[in-house]
C-alpha cells in the first residue's frame, strides 16, 4: 500500500517534470528566492554548486529543486531555510546547513507545511536545529537524507526528522546522528519508517507518540542517549530492527508506554541497559527476537496485560526479566533461555520443567533498588540458587512452560 | 629483618601448598580467559574466583603457617631483635610468597591474555585482598593462644566477610528501605574488604551502569575517580589497621 503510494508520487512528479522548463541557478547570479518566484508551476530548478547565503526560502508552487553536486544553502546560524507550502514539490541533492536556534520557533532546514506528495531526497542536512520538519502533511517521502548535528543537551536542540500531525509518510534510508531525537513522530498515522540508521542522538533514536497504525522496519538504533520510545499508540509494527548499545543510566532498547495491539518481531537487542521496558502495554506480540548481553532483557511492569512472548532467544543478559508485581497476566512460551538448567527426558526439544525467568535478586532489586550494591556478590548467587530449588518469592505465574533446549535459529 | 624475610619466603616457596595454589590459580585463569571470547566476561568470572578463594586461602594458610612457626618465632625472640621486627618480618615473608603466587597464577595470564585496565585493577585487588587477609591472620595469631581456635576464627572471619556481611547488609537495606540510605550504605560497604574490591572491580567494567541505574548516588560517588580512590583508601586501611593492632598487642604478648 505504502510503496504503491510512493510509486504514484514518483510517477506523477516525473510526468509533470517533463512539461516544465529547466532553469539553472548559480550562486551570486540573482538569488534562489527570486528564481523560485519567477519560475512557473512544474519547472525544474538546477541549483549549481556553490554557497547560497539565503534564508526563509518559500517554495509555494510545485517545483523540482535539484542540487548539482550539493550546493550549500547556509542559514548562518540565525535563520530557517526552506519552507515548502505547495504540494508535489521535490527537493533533492542540496546541502542545507546551519539553521538558527531559537526557543520561540522550531527552526528547520526543510519545513513542509500543510502539503502532500512532497519528496525530500538525497540531501545533506548539517548542523540544523531540526533537519526536516513535517507539519500537517500527508503522502510525503523522506528518502536517503543524511542529517548530522552536534547536539549537546535536550533543551536547545531539535530532531533529525520531525513529523507532527501527518499521515502516510515514508521515511526510508536516512542516516541521522547528533540530534535530540533521531526521528520524532507525534500524531502521525499510517506511515512507514524503514532502513534508517539513527545513532548517537542525545535523547531517543526514535520517538513515537500518539501515532497509530505505523510500521518501522529494518532500522538501526545505536548508541542513543535513551534508545527508542514508543508511547500512547496502537497497532505499531516493529520488525527486523537492531537496537544496539543504548547503554546508560536511563537508556532503553525500546521503552513502551501505553501501547496496545502491536508486534515486535525479529529484532536484535544487543548490549542495552534495558532491552524492552513495558508499562501499561496490552496485547503485544513479542516474538522471535534476539536478546543478547543486555542488563535487563525485559522490565515488565505489573500494569501490562495479555502480552505474548514467544520464540525469543535470551542470552548472556544480566537479568532476563524483572517485574514489580506478583501478578503476571502475560504469557511466556517456547523461548530459549541460556540460564535454563532443566532437562528434556521425552526429547521433544522443550524442557520438562518450567523456567522462571525472574530471579529472586531481580525481584529484590526491583523492590529496593539500593540492593544493586550487592550485584555479583555470593549472597545473591546463593539466594538465586536456593530460590530455584524452592520458589517462594518470585511471581509464580511468570514462567515459561516450554523452555527450548536449543537456541532458535533466527538468522 | 631482611634475613628473616628471606628465610621465611624461601621456606614458603618450597612449600607444596603455595605451589599447588599457584598452579590452581594459573589453570583456572587460563581456562576462564580462553573459554570466553568476551574478555570482560572472563574478567568477571575471574573476579568471582578471586573474591571467593583469595580471602579464604590467604587467611587459612597464613593462620596455620603462623601457628606452625611459633617455635621459630620463639627462637628468634630469644635473640636481640625487636619483637615487632620479628612479627613484621614473618608477615612480610608470608605475604611476599602469597602475592607472588597470585601474581604468577592470575596476574601473568591476565597480562598476557587481556589488554584492559580492568585486568590491572583485578590484579591489584587480589594482591590487596591477600595483604588484608594475611594481616587478619596475623591478628588472629597474636590474639589467640590455641591453634585450633585460631583456625576456627579464621574460617569464621572469611565466611563472615564473603557471605554473612552481605546478608546483614541486605537485611539493613530492607529494614530501612523507606529512608534515604544510599550514603550510609556506601559507608557500610567500607567495612567489608571483599565488597570493596568487588565494587572497585565492577566499576571498571561496563556492568557498572546497572548500579547507576538504581541510585544516582552510586553512580556519582562510585563511578567517579573519587569513588575508586575512596575504595582503595578503605582497602589500605584494611591492610594497615589489623597489622597495627597486631604489632601493638604482640609487644605485650606473653609467649
């Protein structure tokens, strides 16, 4: 459905392009804004290499603005750059850099306002507060862009790709680094985020709020301050993503809050402080994921209900599962746990005794976090062993009745 | 004094227990470090082994050795040598050979097989633990007359520090969990050399984040250089204070 939209967008833009004239723009010769004002609807502007010190460039008619070998549009750290207020505009091959910083307005490199069928592709967005800012737009595609910034804190910086109140977006193959949030979605529906790489952002690699019916696939979220947050949404599909080394005091692979009816499948979680943190989530299917060397593979708060955890591999995590309650309304089944030491006499490849993924020390630290000072002491090892033999404190319903004897092959 | 140290350490280097101890440590370290590709995981296992075996073996072996050499000490005391010198020489000789055992058994494989700062910290930790628990053994030797009782106390002390103390700490944390107890806990931990060296080691590895996760204070205090210095200084106290008490008591001890 989404890719068909994209094809339609491209088809139309190509078809109309043929009709318009081609106008060359050189640095110093007139300016970009006057050329845009003079151009007719459907024209193609070839912006040649050089430095364009222009700002607040308003694109209010359907144009294709094409950079020839990345012309530089520089905002001098004071202004905003592109405003796109017409449908079906194509912007490609530009180097858009140095927007201003302001606490009054969100200064963006390329801003899309109330438009549809706009394509922004192959651009370099350097040191902007916001890279690409989509506002109340639909059927837009953001493709193959690179957004780099050097944000130091959350307050004075913006997001790489920011979308607010949009629908049917396609965000694909972008590389975002050094912003506040890599990709930010708020009230965005029916959209697809795929093949993006979001690394070293100050806050979240992907920040997702009130956005339903979206999918994010094959993205990489690495080394972000707090990983990925998905909040207050429904029907979100997360497939084949990599969440790696989101490592810090309050970092998560994915933080899920008030999410329901979603899927988390075939993802890789490696070296995150907490791979998945769940709070108030319902009916989520967590299946065939790989959890490797995380601090906590999962922290499931007692407010979660009817979630299904199936066919995952849990390996070398400090804690497999932690929870803050004794009630457990979620199901674990057919997962592989490297800490499982049961046996399989009937050779059906699943262990004959259930596995309890919550260790007593995990329960204790969840209740009284200060006990973390005893991490890796003998006492806690012994407590875990004793509890394994005689379970009394750990939540009884939280168990995997069919723990796998062998690792799932998820390659 | 140098002569006594030389005799004690030469005597101990020929001791079979020390040789076995060295070989055992070497075998364990090499196998643990080779077993896992992840060096920091190997270090963690090695840390567990160090924290379990080094205190126990140091204190037991040292206590037995001191009690066994009581006749040698009496003989030396008949000579015109200061009492403290005899005692300290005995201690130094013993500690030299135990530290050599640890340095060869664990230190060498660590330096060859890993290239992390944490490996050095582990080495220093093991040596400090050896010093501490040998010192405690010396204190037991000075305070007790009877060898059997001395050994009993040595076992109790090593069990206390490796297990019981943490249990008490856990009870304390549980009973006062409604209060801000981060700071008292950091203070209390200083009372146990094994905990100190465990924390000092964890702070070098990336799992230290897990500790920061639960309390900002742990991260702030223990995660900084000041935290490591604090731990090392406390360990130094653990080395020197038992020695000091032992020498003071030994001055007036009736042999």
